[in-house]
């Protein structure tokens, strides 16, 4: 069974696009990246992360692939920090990232920041990642619901991202993907305006990645918007 992904990114209402994406169907790797630090810094950081994921060598089982992805992201973390120190007087720059890996009946997600991975099983949509944000901590503690979190004044504050700290901290989850399932990776330009119920409705109607972007922009997203949809090719 082969898994295939389709992705699209758009600057939305911003002057420039600081998002990026990766689709490596043949090797079972997909990613969404959201740059931070302003136009030039955010765009550069996102592309440094993108290049690290596009060029890394993938081999072995899912464990080896996770190690390869983490190594690539740690290298990007160092490169971004070095560039900021040399060329930007250490002005903050970085990128959030979410990476989905699928290989021979096993899957894993690795992430830093608030780029997300959702799993749709044909009936319900579940968020597999947990945002590295103070607002997510309030949600986990039961102090905010999803709608309150989306409109919270500190919703854009994150505490983990590639390039932000000397040592990059990454979370990961491993699971078994089912053929009927589909996966959605998003930048916060999407999920800052579309709740889980909204995204579930889009998945239920088999809206394309372009349709996901359109839905977010129609809802008033003011950020760059990026989505990648991954599904099993059952004809293979």
C-alpha cells in the first residue's frame, strides 16, 4: 500500500509567504513548516527547514527514519541560529514544523511548535499533535475550550520551534495507520480559524487541500495558509 500526499501553500492576506511544505510520497514523508521572525527571517527559516527535510536520506525502519528526521531538524536548528547570530544580530528567527512519516504499516509524527497533524477515520477527526503553546496548556488544564483558545490574545505565542533554542526539543508519537484513514497537516493560518468540527466537515466531503485553504481564507484567516492531505492509494 502506497501513501500519497497533495499539498498547497498560499500567502493569503500577507505580503509574503513564510510557510513551506514537503511531499516525498516515494519515501513516505510529508511536512508543513511555518516560518517566524518577519518576512525575510521567517521565509529563510522555513526554507532552511524545508531543504533539510527534502535532502535527508531515509532508510531502514520507522525508528531509523525518525532519527534521520530529528538529526536533520537539529542541523537546521543550528544553521538558523548561526545565521541569526552572524547576519541579524541574533534577532529571533525560526520555524514551527510537523512531519508525518509512514513506512510499511507503521507511522510517526514529529513536531515542534503549533503546526498540526490530524487523523480522519471516516467518521471523526482527531488532533494527534499538541501545540507547544501556553494556550494549549490552558486547554489541557480544562481552563479554555477550543473556541476560547482560537481567540485568545496569546494564541500565537509558542515556546518550541526550530531555531528558537540552542537545543531543539521535539515531540513524537508512533501509531499504526489504517488504509481507510486520511491525514491532514496544517499551519496555524488554517486551524486558527477552522475548528476541529469545521475541518472534520471538510474531510467528510473530501475537500481537496486547495479547498481547505479556501475555507480558511473565506473564514477570514489573516496568516499564510498551508495544508497537506495524505491518503492511502488502495489501487497499488
